[in-house]
C-alpha cells in the first residue's frame, strides 16, 4: 500500500470545540468521525503494515489531551515522542528561498506562566519568540519532520518578533508540510496550509458540532479512501 502523510488540525476539525476561538463552542474530545479515522489508521499501520505518518498541526495549547486520546484509541500504535516529536514552527519573514524556524514545543501549564523554554516566552495565548534560532530550509525541515515518526506541530498566530511570521500577519501560510510521500490534510481553515509533496489534497473539514446550513460532517475515512484511489 502507498505510504501517506495524514495531517490533522485540531479545533473545529477533529474536535468540535476550541479553547481559543469563542465561535467554536463544544467538546475538546475527539469527534466520532475522528475516532473512526484513528481506528482506521491503526488497522492500516498495524495490520496492513502501511507506512503512515500522522501529523497533528495546531495553533493553540490544548494539544496534550488530544494526543493522549489518539494514543488511547490506537492502543499506542500511533504514539508521539514527547521530546523530539513536539515542534513549534515559525515562518521566516522575507526569507528567499523560504525558510522556517524550529523550536521545541512544550506543554503549557497556565499556573506556571510566565516561563521561557527554548527561546520562547510562554505568557498567555500567544507565546513570544525571543530567540527564533537558526533558519531551516524546506529540505532541512523535511528531513527533520519526515523521519517516520508521528508529530505534533504548533503554528504561530502572533510571534511578538518581526522576523517570525504568524497567521495574524496574513502573508504566509501558517502550517507547512514538506514530504516525499503523498499528503492529505484535514482542516476547517484550509488556507492555513502550504503543502509540498508529489500528490496532495487539502480537505475543508466540518466537524459534527459545527455542521449547519445543510452542511454535513466530514467523513475522514471516505475522503482518505477517495484520495488513495487517485494515487
């Protein structure tokens, strides 16, 4: 079976709610379609031996509980290294060729803020990038993130540093995947993404709790199967 990267946004995509966006009011538990997807991916990886990398890409701090749910549903087949598998990704402003900054992501305990970790000051919703560190080319980013492990990546909304572009700047896509494998992305904000791969699809996703006006919740498994038929 063809290897794949399955990239997942969290809020409004695999969960209904959002700890940041007040318009998305709902649970931060995985939705039923998302649970079905994790079950399907688990079978593909463990039984069919399909090479699948799961990349969870978020903008906020409520990822630890989501990772735990994924690990529990998959029985540990899909697991995340709490060290090298957690990466904070910032887009480099004005870089030619394009580049990114990579810092180690850390779980945030609101009761322990403010604190600094790997050049980033955590104090409130939008951590400040005090020291972005060296720039990484897209190829270096691919090598760092395409090592066969599942990842949690956090994008920048507002960096507090003019050298690091965030979503608020509205100049570069906040979320980036670079892979030699085909990539399918699920996100309720598809414009957040830049994907560089041999074959790609970005699915504008609707979670069950946010389906309205004739919309239906996204069937992740169906979308994944349809994507594979085009490979």
